[in-house]
């Protein structure tokens, strides 16, 4: 079965997914146990089995441990570990809480986990060095940016069918433009090495329709349902956020620029679509951009702000260059409050480190990669509850179960 699994992975890699599925079906009566724990809805081409776990859980990817640690969300007690492929990093939960999706960068593999059974449901080959992943609007497909092969993998959630779409080279981020009904129209994929963005039209199959020249090293991106435009963190001379039209006569063109005090790296448009927020790591700022007037409001953070979560009138910002989370009142001008957490980087370390965070209900989870731990914060009182220890180089975090799941589609 090991050989059959390897052959099937190769067949999927070259685009012959149907032959790969047939090969695995011949392997044993219930399909390959290497590829899936079979067993009542369809997910990635296989029935999602019922299981005995009926709670709410926290899933933490251990990048150097090649496993996912599972904790009870309410008690924060460890439940089990789930082995996955080499170097798991980013992790999402479907909003229905039934599945968790894990990217293993060095293994070039996507793993889905059945939350009711707390076991691997299926595995799927990706392109080289998959790094960022996203559920498309409507949650009918899952998109993976393959940094090492200059393409994206698009998986249809029910069938598991993969379409590989060529883009530019280098690190990829994505933004998804939907129509008035919320259906996906275009995906925009940044190509950091080429200083371009690839526009991909939704369809069966999805296909690249335009290459957009932008400032150097495009990175953070998002779409506003109000302005119907995509916003991209650019490395141009003005450190601007570039504005890209998704419809009309100038579709797939840069139609404006919003200058910033320094280069932004992470960008998110709030749910209402009227404002975007960006972190400026070198300036230690969180900046709010009014997308209709382009007015800026700046808020001080800790050293090296990276990713953030918006919680009503507050923002929780993870800082990389100091061991803290900044809490910012977005309706005031007061100084940010600081919550101590573990370290993101070791002293003297070099490179472009990142730190995400994940919130669900009133708990905020912050990975501390240099401390092999995860800090758990009560967002209501803005206090540290506890620290989950013994997780080698924690990275992605997801929450899933009977009360739903979290996804961070950026």
C-alpha cells in the first residue's frame, strides 16, 4: 500500500486524479488507509465518517514535530496528537467545524482531519512548498499557494479534484473578489519574486486571465465588497497600498495608490468592507485606511507588529520582535495595552519571522515558536489564562467542533 500511495501521489501531481483514485480503490476494499480513514457527508471525494468526539477542540500545528496537537477548547487539557507530513505550518478549520485542513510545506501535502473522529481523513499532493491557503467565498473550494512551483492548487471540496493553475514565481498571497451574491468571480495571487499579481477567473476549471504589474515584492492582499476593489501591500517608492479594479473598463489594472509611512506586510479588510487595516513592522504601527476617503488613522503597537484579529472596537496585534500582544482601542487615541506572551524568535535570530493568532468566542490563542508553547488569553478581561506547553515550534492554530470552526482566509 505504501507503493500504491506514492504512485497515486505522483499521478495527482501530473494531473491524473481520476486514475490515482482508481489505483487506490484497488489497493484494499475500503480504499487506501494511507490516503484516507474512510467511513455522512462527502469531503474531498470520501465520506466523512461519524466519530465519538463531540466537543470543541484547539488544533495546533507543530512545525518541527510533524504533528498536530489537539486540546479540549473548554478545559484546555491535551486530548491527543495526530501525525501529519513533514513541516506542518498553516492550518484552517471549515466554518461547520467538521474538518481541519493542514499544509505540510516540505512534504508538499495537504491533510484533512475529521474532527468527529480526531483522525486523518485524507491526504493530497500539492505543488512544491505550499505555504498559504484559503477557503474561497462560499466554501466550495480550497486554494493553496505553492511557493516552490509557481502555481496554485485549487481543490473542489466535495470531490477533492485538483486543478493546478500557473502563476508567477515566489511567495504567494491571495485575495478573492466575489459578486453581489457572494459567489467567487476572480482570485488574485501575488507573486513576490516577479512583482506581479495573477488574476484567475473562477470556473470549471479556473484559469489565469491576466498578469498585473505592481510594486516590488507584493505581499498582503484583500478584497472589499463595498468598493469592489482589491488592495495590495506594495514595495513601490511610496510604500503604498495599491488599488486594483475587479470590474469595469479598467478591470485587472492598478487604478490608485494609498501612500503609507512605511512598508506594510499584512493587510485585512474588515467584514463590513469599509476599512482596511495594515501592520507596518518597521514603524511599529497598526494603520486603519478608510477605503472610501483613503484617510489614515495610526495606532502604536509593540515592536514588530505582524498579524492581528479584530474584535469589535478592539484589535489584538501579535508582535514578533517582543513577546507581547498589543490591545488597541480603535475608537480612541489611548496607548495600546500590552499582554505578555512567549517569544516568537530566539535572541540574535535573523530572517523574516511571523506570528499569527486565532480567536474563538472569548479565547485568543497566540503561538510562541521560540518558546515551544501557545499563550491563551481571555479576550474579555485581556488577561493571560494559561500557557499550553510542549509544542515544538507551534505555528498554525485552528478551533473546530460542535460549536463551529474558525478560518483565517488571508
